[in-house]
């Protein structure tokens, strides 16, 4: 008889491409994962993986069986949730991915409050400015900037009104002056960060796109915001990332007549089958809180 743990370890080994990675995720030894997969192969009487000392890949039989295994585990998860769910009690584990800046400064306290409302629910929160890969990463839903580019995913709006704004600290402006047009940014220190593994150095302001440069670059967008607070230069960030700093007078909006590009925030999940009660309630919870940050007039 098939063991559910063996099925789960097969799916995770396929996603991660490694018995060692799957073992680390499950707090097991690599040999235990290899033994589980061998046991599953014996039960099915097929070979699921082609193994070498350097690689692990699915066989043709493994490729055909993987969707069945994934569907079986998902159905069992949904059945477990339905057995234990009630109108006010969410259970199980919800794994959420988000960008670093908005994750630390907005979502962290909101998710903590959501968890207090649902004490039977376990939350796993992953922060990275690299886009989560649902096929490989242990993530149920992702909070993302921008429009959903994958028609296979479900995107639920959280802050469709959000856009980027150009800001700098009063100290920087006192030393270097204010740019009067997008083209004058070429003469300023612009603070840069990586977006989709590339330096985000082409900024759209109104109907113009300008190439900018600066001495400071980070792979963490929150670091760049902190540099701006220290007066190190001008930054082009989501309104949601800097609105609290603007309200506190720590950052000032520049070139308001040249609005930044639209940057909607969405909650993304792989497919409708994963719109569990926990995901649906989290979406409503976050949407209400994002709405409180919408300015009366967007720059």
C-alpha cells in the first residue's frame, strides 16, 4: 500500500531536483528520502527517477505519474481542511511569499494580526525580491507587484491603485537641489536595486523613460529605501513602500507632475483549487488594510 509520506517526498524531490534538498525541507536524512522513493517505485513497479552522482531527473514514467501524485496530495489536503474547517476557525499551514520591503514593513504586522485571529492556522512567511516559483518553492500564495503575466495563475487584486513615486530625503535635497525634469535625474545619485535579476535603472515618469545611474545598488529593495532615508540619493519606489516615510516628513515626493508607472499589488496562487478558506480570508483581510493606505490623490 502506498504511503502518503513517500508520495509527498517524491513530489518535493521532483520539484527541488534533489533528495538532499527534499530531506532538508522535511528535516530528514537524504538516505531516508531515497529509501522512501525506492519504496514508492517498488509499490508502483516502475522507476520514477533517473539518478546519477550529479543529477536527479524524472523518467518518462515519473513525468506521467507526477500530476497524479500532486492531485492526490492536493485532494487529501482539501479533504482535511473541510473536515476541520468552521466559519471562524482556519487550520493547516499557509505559506506566503512577498517582496522584502513591503513584506517587512507592511505585511509582517498584518500577518501577525491575521494569525492571532486564527490561532489554529500556521503561517510560513518567505521574503525575497526574486519572484517565487510555485513549481519549486514551498509557497501557496505570493504577494506580487505588477500585473499577472501568467494566464495559468489566479491573481486577486489587493491595491490596484498603487504606483511608483520619486522620493528623496530633505538632507539630500538640501545638498544637491531638486530635479526639475526627468532628464535632470542624470545629474543626481539614483539608488538602484535588482528587479527580475537585472538592475532597475530605466524609470518611467509620465510619458518619458529615463536612464539613471548611481553609486549604490542592492539586491534588497528595503536596503535602497533605507539609503534614501539616510540622504544617499533619489529612489523610485512603490507608494506603499514609502508612504509612511512621506507622511513622517522623512522623504519628499519629487516631480509630482510626472506620475510614476502603475504598480498594482496582487495576491497570486497557482490555480483555483488552492483558493482555500485561509487564502480567501487572507485576501479579504489584506485588501481592507491596503485600502487604508490609498491616498486621496495619487502622485
